């Protein structure tokens, strides 16, 4: 049996921190969108499939691994 805790448990402070990060990212996006180039694919469909068609995790992982802030920096 695996000893990994199968529930995602965050403290009130952790939830607030992640929530503030998401709101800050949305505000930053809308504040700077007029200075950005239009969205255009620079990778092939095969490369995108490798990134997004992976197996869903069996157990919880660090929420920051998939945080939008990692994608924008």
C-alpha cells in the first residue's frame, strides 16, 4: 500500500496564497495584454500532444507545479 496521502489538504493561509497568486496573474494578463503579440502556435501538434496528453496523476502533487504563474514567467 502506498503511504501517500490521497487528499489535497491546504491550510487557510495556503489557499489564500494560491488564490491571490491566481488573481494577480489575471490582473497582470489584462494589464499587459495590449503590449503582447497575438497568440500563435510555434510548436507542432505532436509537441503539444506530448505536453498535454499525459496521464492524470494518481495522487495529489504540489499545486505550484501546475500554477499559471509558472507558465507566464
